C-alpha cells in the first residue's frame, strides 16, 4: 500500500484481517468493501429506511428521484394535524409538529412572518414553491386512511387562497376527509363564508365535531350579501351534525343557523347587555344547547350589572367568581347558570336542571 491514501472502510478491513493473522496482501477485497449505495438496495429495505426518517428527511428524499418519490408516497404518514397558513410572500405549513416553509429563492426569512414562529422549520425554496406546497398537501390529503384531529386553513389575502387552489384540490379528492376540528381564518367575513362553503362538503359528516371561524376585519361586513351563502352552509350535513362552534364574531351567522350546536366558544373584545340578551334568546330557543364559554378582554362589571337585574345571584365560594341563575322562559325544569370569572376574563354559561 505504501504512501497511498486508502478509505477508512478499506483500512478497517485490513486492520481486522491482519489482527486475525491473515497477511495475504494480494487478497481481492473489491467486492467486499465496495460502497453500498441506496440504488443497490431492494425496495423493502429502502421502505424500512424511509419509515425511520422524519418529515424533513422524507420531503428531501422525495426530490431525489421519481422512484424514491413513489416509495415515500407509499408510506402514508400518519398525520394528526395539518395547519396551512398562506402568507403574502410564502406558505407556512405544520404537519403534526413539523414546520415547513415554502418560499421563493429570494425570500428573506428574517422579515416578519405574520405572527408565526418559523424557527426550527424546514425551508423548501423554489420559484414554483406554491406548486410544491400544493403537491405535498395533495400527498397527505389523498390518503383515504387519513384521520385528522385538526385542520387549520389560515389566510388574510384572498388572492393567495385563489392562487393556491386548495379548494380545487379538496374537491377533486375521491373521498371525504376525516377531520374532528376545522378552523378557518380569514380577513373578512365574505371569505370565511366562501371557503366554508367549499371546504365543508369535502369533510366527512359526523366525524366533524368542532367548526372554528376567525375574522381579522369584522367591520367589513354586509349581512344582506352574505345571507344566501350562509343559508347554503347551514344546509350542509357537515354543519348540521357538528356539535361545537368556535368564533370571534358572534353575528357572523344569524341565530337561526346555529341552533343545532350544543357547545359554543366565543371570543369578543367587549360584552354588553345586548350581547348577553342575544345569547340568552338563542340558548332559550335551542333544544340542543348545553354550554357556552365567552372569553373577553373587556370589562366584566357591565355584564354583572345586567345579570343582577334578570338573574338570581348565588354563592360561589370564590371571591373572583360570581354565580347567577336565570330561569329559562317556557321551561320550568331548566335554568341557565352564568359563571362570571374575573381571573379568567370569561363567562361560562351552562344549562342545568332546576
């Protein structure tokens, strides 16, 4: 061997051979120490390797060759949650707890990211990053065995949603997706309604338990124009059979279209007498209502003033909590319990037996 450099694997082979007392330097070691490459492995072995890879590694492997892409896609990763956030300059997705950023080659990752933490994320760059992101989502959503606990679709630029073509992807699936909780976040109510109308039919009825809707700009709101769309949403089985509604704009849907829900989570910047009266009227008319949590950053004292006038104050045993019981009109066997929690800045409303 002289002064020639050798690879470690070859050195290792000769070391152990000499240690066994085998000193034949003419021994042909070519076939023994040749590097084993991925292309030499049987598909079963490659699939085992892919199975051990995390999401980032699997996404990288998909881009090596068509054969590897096919093998990766066969794995059908067991996603439990998928978050899709469409930003003006990039797309931010979270598959389970794995963060992936899809962006152009010149995207500046040091700029603001719309409130999302892109740290510890895997960035995929390319001028066709929108198509890449859509393709990755297509792989996940095309799995008929997919069972999602949560699906979040968030966008604040309607052009982004249109260009991304997520709705088209969902509508071309040959199956309905199993999703327990759907959250749609948009800039204006009109976009919320349009996308609920296109996304909900693609989800399996009865499996969908919670529907969440969040609006960035609630002032941009024309109820008359939205009524037709809201009626169509309310006629969908997915809407009718869901049990919980989470929202930050209570008048996003007329009261008659939310009577089917059992539980409500409402976030509001302020509580007043009219708001509580609307809640009381809704819950009094609904035979399905069980409970509601109203979270607020506003002052709760104005609410207690109204409740004092229409309810009976009860002992709570906690100085930070005030309890009220209110009789339900035309139902002598049931009452509403209003629990005003000053520490949590929220009101819990529950229907109880009298």
